[in-house]
């Protein structure tokens, strides 16, 4: 199935704002079921609502365009509670339903790692948003990534900070979970290749309430620029406010969480004039603009990557099943891997054999609360 821009924009219906545990545009007879693990509760509950809304928008568009294999699609959601045990339980509940043909996992790498053994055991396609490069390089053929991985984000952050902003003395800040550790290593490696080994490599624990020691370490390091990988937007909001309160005003280039709607609301002016790598940037392509309008009209807030990757995941999964003409897992897998030049909200999808669909990032700037697109950097290696 090839989606036109009209198909892309189709399917907006009333009542999308409130998440439901089961939602469908149900026709008489059997439906094609897609499972979704999402943080309905826990610290990421707000971003979870955005993810659910993105997936629901895609579902409505797919159903309006004719559905999957001529049937209406149904989304079944389980709460992952924003925890590793929570997502393992949520996925096990979905996996027990034999008529679910594919799944959406988490945007958080640590949660994807937690569920990965069960994904491999089940042997059905799972769409993910986690960006730890290892996720698609550990022999699990059922994981398909709908965001660029952090081997790209680290290179983009480093190149932009060094070559565009002209900064050489870096403080690298990252969470100590799987996502933050991998991101920090990727950024450090990219900086070292540019001859700018970090003057500080600082980890922090998720759900920290006081970042004063971290801020003081950055201040005392003599760094003239900060690069960061934050897992949770609430941590980023607290850190940003404390960073400014303690008088640190060096340039800051962050991973995608720095431009998420939740982080912008929590941090406010503390994030003004910062930069971020963003897999979703509304002005980066015609498909991104189309999704932005669709989402704003339906949800009445600006979109970010919390909603864009689930939108693309549902859209691509539906297209792949239609292309395969079957719900057999192996045939769906081959159809996903064969997708090239597919215009999505996140970017143009060209899947490699590892299951990575995107291979670059956008650079954006926070201009007094407005996220302004600067440029896209794509890698072919």
C-alpha cells in the first residue's frame, strides 16, 4: 500500500484526546489487531498520552484508507507503568493474545532491553522508539526502529557543537541507564574523532530530585558547551532550572528529549536558546508538516517525537502487511525490511537489514519556547 499525502492527512475524528485501553474504528466482522505498550501511568504518563494519540491518528487514517487486508484495524493498549517490570508484564499480556499481528514497544531503550528476550521468544514484529544502537545489533530480528539511533545523534551533536558553534571544551551529561550510557559513549567517541575529548563525563541517576552536585561539576570543569542525554523529561526540567539558577549559561546541545513538549513545559525559559537533535521537526519535510497539521487539529497541542514515531510505526506496519498480503510474521518482517523512500512524519524510511529505518537527525533551536528547524544531517554509512 502506497500512502498519498491525502491518505496521510485522512482519518481525523472526534474524541482523540483521551486515551482508551481499547480503541478501534470497528467494522462488522474480524479486525486486524495491533498491540501497544505505553506509559498510561508513571513519570512518563503525559508523554504516553501523546504516543497513544499518535498511534490512534495513524489507525484512523489507515482504516479510512481501506484498512489492513481489507479489514479494519484495532489498537489494544497495555500500561507499561514507565518501568522495566511494567513493560515486561504489559507485553506478556499482549503476547498472550494470539490474534495480535504486531506490536509497538517503548521509546525508552532500557524498557526495550527488558522486553527484548520475550520479543525474540514470541517471534512477531515489534516497532520501537528506543535509540540505543545495540537494540538492533544483538541478533533480535523482530525489532524495527522508527527513530534514528544514537550512533547518529552523537555525531550530529558533536559536529554541530564543534564545527557550527565553534566549541571545544565539552561536558557530557547522561543518565546511567542503557539509553544514557550508550548516548554518552556515542557522543564522546564522536568528539574524540574531532579532537575534542570531553573535559567532563558525568552520569546521573534517573528520577533525581537535586542536580546541584552535577551542575557544580559542570561549572568547575571549565566546559564551554554541554552535550546531554536525558531519559526522562521531568529530570531534564529540574536540571535545566537548577543549571540556570546556579549561573551556568554555556551553549547546550541535547538529545531529542530536550525539545519534547513535556520538557518544554517543565523547564520554560531555562531551555531558551538551547539546541537539540530532533528526529521529528515539523518543518523538515512535507510529510512532517502534514503530520503536524493533522496532530494539531486533533489534539490541539504541538506534536513531538513522542507522537510522531508511533504514527509512523502504525502506518508502516499497516503498509507492510498489505504489501505482504499476509499476517504471517516472517512475511511481515521481509515486507518491512524492503521498505525504501517511504515518507513518514519522522523522515524518509529506508530500512536496513538490522531493522533501522532512519539514518540522520535534524538540528533545531529553542527560540523563546518555539522549536525552530535549522538543518537535517543524513549519514549514508
